C-alpha cells in the first residue's frame, strides 16, 4: 500500500475536526482517507448530475428544428461546391 504526505492546513484541520465528529474513534490518517473517499463520491455525483442536466437540455431541444430546412437542402447547397 502506498502512502502520501499531507500538510495540515487550517482548512484541512477544520475538515478533520468535522470528520472527527462523524467518526470519533478513527485515527486522523483514517479521517483523511474517509474525507478523500467522501469527496470522490461527491465529485462523481456532481459529474453524473451534470451529465443528466446536459441530457435533459438536449431532450428539451431535440426536434425543435424539424421542418426548418426543406427536403434535399444539403444536396442543393452542395451543388455550388467546386469538385
């Protein structure tokens, strides 16, 4: 198992205090690991929510341009292209 070194900044110290309230019998090193896992889970949830939001946005506009361009529009446009 690999180890990493982490500096305890005031922000991390505050986070460790909060983690200690949630997991009172854990060592500080385990609290750091718990916070990292909780943070990773939160990030994955945010990414999934963003994907759902983009998918919902696409669903909302899907088909909204139906009928805007006449049939064979692209073929007519390409007729002006040099060969």
